[in-house]
């Protein structure tokens, strides 16, 4: 299964949520989604609570976090 291209779903706009990465067209941050997953919520629970999200949005958040982790430089 190919990885979701997070750039299709995530944007950074300095005028939305202080420039944190958000799901396009929403004010829901990548951090919010990752926290919900870390808290044990399922994809289904998240999309039921936030109908503007779908599984691709959640996968895009995971792909974004994975990419950010990959490019972090350790001193």
C-alpha cells in the first residue's frame, strides 16, 4: 500500500492556528490528530467525532510525523 502524500492534505498558514500544520480546510492540527491516536482513539472514533476528517487525513498526519522524524538532525 503506497504512503499517502501528506502535502495533499496538510497545510501551514501563519494565520491559522499560529502557523501549526493543519488539515486543509479545517483548524484541526496534525498534533491534535496524533494526540487522539496516542490516546487510543480509533480512526472510526476520530472520523465520527470530526466528520470533516477521513482516513486519508489521519494517514497524512502519520506520514507528516514520520517525515518530520526522518529529517530531524541529531547534534
